[in-house]
C-alpha cells in the first residue's frame, strides 16, 4: 500500500500541471480583452453562447438586457437594474 501513495501523489501533481497549463492559455486570451469586458460580460457564464454570436445577434441580446434594466429602474429596483446594465457592458 505504501507504494501506491507516491504513485497517487505523482498523478495528482501531473494533473495539476495539465490544468494549470490549460488555464494559462485561457488567461492569455482573457487578458487581451479590454478591462470593461473582463469586468462585465466574462463574469457571467450564462452569456458564453452570446459572446460566440455574430455582432447583430449580440446587439439584440444586449438590447434585451438593457430594456430589462430600464424596467427594473422604473420599478425603483436600482440594485437589480444596475446588475442588468453591468451584464450589458
């Protein structure tokens, strides 16, 4: 049983290095985006498919979110409206 502990430790170390390399590649791509995009859209995983769309469908999606924010603002729900506006940015 003692022999399996170093093998397991090596496996964990190896998988950690693979994951770190994968994340480093994603980080390089992320760092190329303007800071307002990094701080907004990329925080919301639910918009991943929207980010992959062509420009016009993306603009429509953002317009819907903006209108949702406007409705919330009109209902004096300022914090929720602010969150919608952040999603648009």
